[in-house]
C-alpha cells in the first residue's frame, strides 16, 4: 500500500501518520520526493483501514501496489531516485562513470589510476579488496590491507570509492573506507548480506545475479530497502547463456525493462559483461544509448600485468578514448557526461 501525501505537508504530520500505521502492526517507509513525499506501507494490508487514512488531512491518495517489490516499484514512487554521496551523483541527467582496477594491488598503481580517471571525468573509483573467485586457489584480494590502500587514495584524491563486501561481518569495516558498498553477482541472493548493507547509510551498488530475472533482481533490492536504506544502484553485469564468444551475455534489454518497473538508477558493467577488452567500448556506447544512468569500467595502467582480469581491463589511454566516445552519444540522447 502507498500513501501519497499532498505537496508541502509538514514532517510532523507525516510522522503522526507513520505512528498510526505502526499501531496497526505495519511498517511505514518514508520515500522523499522533490515535490511530494510518499509513505510505503509493508505488511498485512488487512490491518489497514483504507477510508480513514484517505480522510486524514494532508493525504492525497491511498493505493495498492501490485508488484511484490513495494519500495523499489515505480508504481508507488513516480519520481526517479537520485543518489548522492561524497560528490558522486547518479540518477540525474549527467551520466556517472565509475572506473578502476578489478583488484587493489598497491597504492602506487591505484593512485595513478585514480588521478587519470578523475582527469577524464570519472566520478568514482572502483577497486576490489575482497575477491570472490571461482577457484579457491586464486588470489582472494588484499582484504584489510587493501581497505587501508583504498582509504589512503580516497583521501589523497578526494574521490568516492566503490568496493565489494562479501561477508556481513565485514560490512561495518568496509563502510568506513568506502562511499558505496558493492554486492556482487554471486551474492545477489545472499539475504543476510543484503540485510546487513541495508542497515548502513551508505549507497549500495547491487549487481544482477548471473541467472537472475528482473523480479529476482528487484526483490533483492527490496531486501536492502526494507531495512531502511533506499540508496540502491542496480547494475547489469551480464548473464549466463549459450554465448561462446564472450565471458557473459550483456543483457542491455534489462535497462528499459527496469526503467518501466523501478525508480532506482541503473548502471552497466561492460567489463564483466563481456570479459574481453575489445568488446568493452562498443557495449559501453550501447549501454548509454539504451538509457543507462552510468557505467562501471575496469581500468588498469598495465592490463597485461594486472593480477586479476587483465583481459577485460582498459588501459589508461583506452579509457580516455572511451570517455570521448560516450560523450557524443550522451549528448545525442539529451544527457551529459
């Protein structure tokens, strides 16, 4: 159930309505908008008397949300969500580009990469310190030592940082060093992890599972939002198909499909989506043309020497070329970079 408030209703009145909902043993979630606020009501709606709520001064409309993902649904929140943190903004006209190495190797490499992507217009630095690997013998990341490197580069360059968290026990430590918490494809349905990041105030970059449908994806976002964290960024990173020419199949049709269903911003990771450097730029261009709000790109000063995923990482020069190419596409569809 969604309660749409009239424009200009003071917060005191909204809080009174939320307290009334709590007495009905339901959970109210306030979704703030630029023009009006909305209260999403979660729980057994049989406890909710519809007519009395519509009669309350300040309430414009009360309506049911048919989708199972009540908080993420566009039905109850018509305004597109804009997420802002540490100078990073996504969901507006300007396209957000996050770039950096697949894994943090050392401070010198990360600092060189951060400074270069900043000069080219990137608004965020990515870098993994906890690495979920298919093989138990593969490099698993620098872990806590890597967090320290991220924190140092973040402070030196004053650039927002995105890094993945794998374990609910590490969420608080990662949140101290990162501006955005990433939940990877293998953990999209790790519900305890989703609940843990949902209790944080930091935005969450949620990657689509490699075999997840649209509803599966949005229900995972709902897990995070149900904990009170409404700052969720959805990321398409490729799915498993019969494709035998790329690492994954980058499903760009999910961009308009998500835009029809949710108010949350949508970004695309063509690096993991293809697994091949030569495909990254064409698919990045296509993602922007399809309506993505941003890109997540792997960049390394020396891809041939990268510890992890060098085959899909752009060099610094290639990243410069990518930013130049997507700028013209962004302008063509009425957006900026």
